[in-house]
């Protein structure tokens, strides 16, 4: 088996969780466009949703639903 082929399947040394946390910090700072942040960190909205609570705990933000980060409109939301 070729070790180079294995390293190409996962170009980022960071886990999906870590990439999502980085994206959440970037979104909180309004540094860039949301879609660009998702693309650069190779995460999805679902990834953000999955790790948002742990991100809030890490940065000491309230877990109250009124404090959620802005979301992109989706077909199932109005």
C-alpha cells in the first residue's frame, strides 16, 4: 500500500470537529462571507450545528437559543 495515497484522502491534519470550531470562531468575528468560511474549512452547516454547543462552552457564550449564530436560509425554513 502506498502511504502517499492515504495522505491524499484527508488533506487537513485537523479533525472535522476542529475545522468546525475554527469556522464558528471565524463566523463570530464576521471576518468573511459565510459560504467562504465553510469552503475554506471544509465543513457544512450540519457540522456547525453539531459542534456549536461545544464551541459556545469553550468560549463562554450562553447556550440560550436566542443567541444562535445567523443561519443560511434553507428550503425547510422560512
